[in-house]
């Protein structure tokens, strides 16, 4: 029973005991009114419950929810677009020739594009991420190749293929070569590779100069003559140079094995014959002497293998598609390896290496 009712009863009993008649009437009236007052109090309490304080807590909670909503907009993930590629037409190229293959539409939502084909193809393939154009350099040997172009993006990948036919060379009535003019290089040139470093469709040369610790870049004019571009400084004792696109920008880069310092220099091409971005050298085994580019983990990103003359093994470095490399397990080979080549000797679609051991 509510306390104020108990108190009222005590008061009424007191008045009755006093023997005052008017007061007794008043007390009886008050007693009759008690249920109404009690009911009124309960009703008021109910009203209070619905407005305060619980009602305020509810309002405050609602306000916090709204504040949170306005301060931290919903992160409803906007769908990441899936890359798209245009179609590539089947095409052919002369033996040892160059070619550009333009898709029917520019790529969409692609962060990088890789291009690959059979390891039997010995030319160079690179794709431009923004245009999708595939450049073929020094196509050989003759044959038919399925070229796979893969666009990578946050929303997945897109793949197109086309057939590249490398034509047979013209039969020579007489064997032999006619001398072209010698091309000057640096001090003790030890290794040469072919590329197209200024994207003019004419083949160029990169020459590793052992005692100059640099690479000479010579730009071809398409008729057998070459002009000089800026040398590329590399590590000490470069003995082997190879061409590939290590950062997937469609511009050819070079990798150089530095015999004296157990490193491989990676220099990224600007696409105009200039190499201004020489990355941090990649550590390899002792006295690296022969380097070849492949894709050993089938991720579409170019890797390299290098034979180490001083440690009787081959270092495998896996590219990350942006010019960086991670180590894979070394491959033990014979004593004093001198030359390394890549092929697929068991026809399982996985690239293998062959190493010539000098001793
Ligand atoms: Ca060129
Ligand atoms: Ca590049
Ligand atoms: Ca790879
Ligand atoms: Ca194989």
C-alpha cells in the first residue's frame, strides 16, 4: 500500500480518538477519496514513465543513433568494378619483326595488364595498362602462338586471347651475313639484349659493360644503324642483361646481373629510350653471371633466374609486378655455372631452367 495512504489512516485514527465530530466527518470524506487519489497517483506515475525519464533515455538513444549516422556515413561497399578488355584480332608478324596489336576498346578498371604466351616464343611481349595495346618485339621463332592478355583490378580479372602467327623467314639463296657497322659500347661489353626502348617499333640494343659498371642503350633506326641514348649505371661487374616489363607499364625494362657484388640491378624504362628509375638492387648468389626472365609461379608477373658462378646454384626471384622481387628457394646446379636458359622441357606448361656448368 502506498505510504501516503498509510499515513492518512494514522491521521484519521488520531482524529477519531480526539472525539471532534466535524473533524470526523472530514476524515471520513478524506478516507472515501483515498482510492481516487491512489488511482490518480498511479495514473500520474504511468504518465511520467511514458515521458520521463525513460522517455528521455529513449530520445537520447535515438539522437545518438542519428548522430552516428550523420558522422559516420554508411560504408555500404560500393561494388568494385570488374576489369574489362576489348577484343584482340588474330594477327601475324614477320620473323624477328615487331608489331602492335590494338584492342577493340580501351581497358576499363584495370590496375595492371599482363601478356603471356607459350615459352616457345622467344620474342618480347608487353601490354600498356591504359590503352591495352600489346607490343611484340623481335618475334621468333616461326610458329603460331596463343597470346593471353589478362587485366587485373580490384573487382577481379578479365582475360582475352588472340593468335599470333610468326611467319617463316624468306629462304636465302646464299647463306651468310653482310656486315653492318660496328656499334660502340662501354668498356668490356659482356652481354647484349634486344628490346624496343623508345616504342618506335624499331629494335634497340642494351649492352652490359663489365668494367664500366653500366649498360649502353643503342636505339635502332630500323635499317641496321644505331644511335646512343644515355647509359644506365648499374652495379659493379655487370655480366648479363635481359629485357622484360617488370612493373607492367607497357615499357620495357632491363635486369642486369652484377658479378662483383652479387646483385641484380633493375632499371625501369621510361618508354623513350631513357632509364631514370634504377631500383634497389636485388641480392642473389655469389658472382651472378647469366640471367634469364620467365614466369616461374604462373602469376603473369615476370620473374628472373640467375646462375651464380661463385655459389654453384641459381637464384630464383619472383616479381611482384611493380618492380620488386621476393626470394624463392635456390636451385643447386653444377660447379661454376656459366649460362642459364629457360624452357619447358617436360611439356607441363611450367617453365624449367637449364644451366651450363663451366667446371
Ligand atoms: Ca626502338
Ligand atoms: Ca616497364
Ligand atoms: Ca611470376
Ligand atoms: Ca616444365
